[in-house]
C-alpha cells in the first residue's frame, strides 16, 4: 500500500542506508564500516530490517561455504561466529524412483556440490551474530522497520527510502496508534532485500536493470538424513521451501542458487 504522501514525516540523513538485514545487507554494513575505519573516515550507516529482530525472517538451516566470511572477519572463530558444525560426510544419491536410491561415486558428483570445508549452521543465528558485529562497529540497525517506498531526488536518482506507516487497520484506516514512517535519506542506498524484494522489482523496472538479462531462475537440492534422501523443492514465487523433514546438520548436502542468467 502506498504511504500517505500528505503526512509530514521525520527525516533522517545517513551516508548509507541498507534495506534488508539478511547476510547480504549485514555483510555490506560491516564492510562499509571496515573500509571507513581503514581510510580514517567517519560514516553513518543505517540498516532497516522488516523482521521484528535480525534473523527473524531468515530461513534457518544452511550449509555455509565460509570463503566470504573468512574475507570479512578472518578472526570469526575468536569473535564467536556460530559455525561449530563442519561438514564431515558428503553423500549424494541418485533417486530413480520413489523407493530406490543409488549412491553416487565421488567422481560422479560435480565439484560445486562438495561440502568439505563448509559448515552446517543456522543462517538466522549467523545473521544475529552479524547484526551484533555491525552494531559493535557503529551501524544503526533498525529491526521492525520495513522500507516501503523509494525516495528519488529531482534528477530521478535514488535518494533513500521511506519506512512503512504504523497503526493502519486492515481496511486502510488510521488507528489511534497511527505513527507515520520515517524518511531515511542517504547518499547511497543499498537494496539487500533478497531476490524477490518489492522495491527491487520497482528499481529493475524503472531503470531497466534486466534489459540484457534472462529470466530469474533457481535450482533445488536434496537433503540427506541418516542415509535417507529427501527431495527438496522450493517455489521461488512464494519464497517457500517444501521439504518433508528438516535437514540434518551433519549430513546435509544441498545446492541452491538464485541466478540471473545473462542472455547470450
Ligand atoms: C530453503 C532455502 C535453503 C537455503 N539453503 C542454503 C544453503 O544451504 N546454503 C547457502 O549458502 N544458501 C542457502 N540458501 C540461500 C540463502 O538463504 C540466500 O542466498 C541468502 O539468504 C541471501 O541473502 P540476502 O541477504 O541477499 O537476502 P535474504 O536472506 O533474503 O535477506 C533479505 C532480508 O531483507 C529483509 N527485507 C526484505 N524486504 C525488506 C524491506 N522492504 N524492508 C526491510 N527489510 C526487508 C528480509 O526480512 C530479510 O531479512 C537457501 C535459501 C532457501 C530459501
């Protein structure tokens, strides 16, 4: 729902506003602060997350390849990152029908699906930890605030976001608890709202960001638990995973990719 444009809104200015407190937005926030510290600059970074707390909207359970984390926080072990479950076994099965399974020999398994060196973890917990690191570095982390509209300057460039109004009834009426959202203005606005964010869709459309791209696509994976295989499929349009059982932390293999393929 579009926000009421006649309402006077409090406005706040930052150097950087980040929309979304998933791994992408949080890592970016930390990186901005690291670069600022390294170059002796003082910058203000604000991150808004629509979940009630950081991690609240993050699907738990992931096999994490730690290369990016190694680069962002080489000392993540000392800092207490919640990665305590290294993958020790990789087993991949071919499922010819509903009852049989054939274990794939190691050489028949594509290298991108090998998980040695990776960690089975809760992505929600990792985000909570990243949120703490970001706050410790001085990022203004605002959970419970959804960016609802994009602000543009007179030249049509993105100038920040508006957070959603609070206290609106289901029928669109202002309740006694009504409080207008904030204008968060920034020199740079980073949209890290996931692959199906509604603001991202507006930006893609307005600036024709997908002009030279194919359709957004993804693939699904398989989780293996105690020697049993479970097909795992995810519906990208609903952002939802359908799986018969939760993944085993120690014996999980999953491939997951959200790609925007370039057209030839
Ligand atoms: C079922 C499933 C299993 C997966 N398994 C794995 C795995 O095993 N290993 C792996 O590496 N990856 C896995 N992934 C992929 C991984 O979850 C994503 O790549 C990763 O979460 C993307 O991070 P992100 O920060 O870009 O976006 P997201 O994680 O989607 O985070 C976006 C955040 O932005 C917030 N947000 C959205 N819109 C707004 C708004 N308007 N205002 C404020 N906040 C907003 C959301 O609440 C959310 O917290 C899996 C994904 C799914 C769905």
